[in-house]
C-alpha cells in the first residue's frame, strides 16, 4: 500500500507541474495577444492622425461613421 501511495503522490506532483506549465503558457499567450492589440491600436491611431492631416474633414467623418458602425455592427455575426 505504501508503494501505491508513493505512486499516487508522484502522479499528483506530475499533474500539478503540468497544470503550472499550462498556466505559464496561457499567461505568455495572453501577454502576446495584448502586445498584438497594443500594436494594432498604435497603428490605427497613426493612420487616423495621418488621414486627419491629409484630409481636414476626416476627423468629423470618422466620428460619424464610428457612431453609425457602433450602433449597427454586430461583432458576433
């Protein structure tokens, strides 16, 4: 029975380590996705700034279209 308990404890430790490794991987992936999102936000802001400089009425048009899209767009389908 002592051998069985040692085996169960060893299996438990392996499972515990696997869960820790998976948690670390998920955290890394979350940080990667957040970095991607931050980069896209910066790129979009740079595009908006450039368009505003090239087309003075862009800011007003953008706000109107943004509000329309916000009301009409369904991200789930």
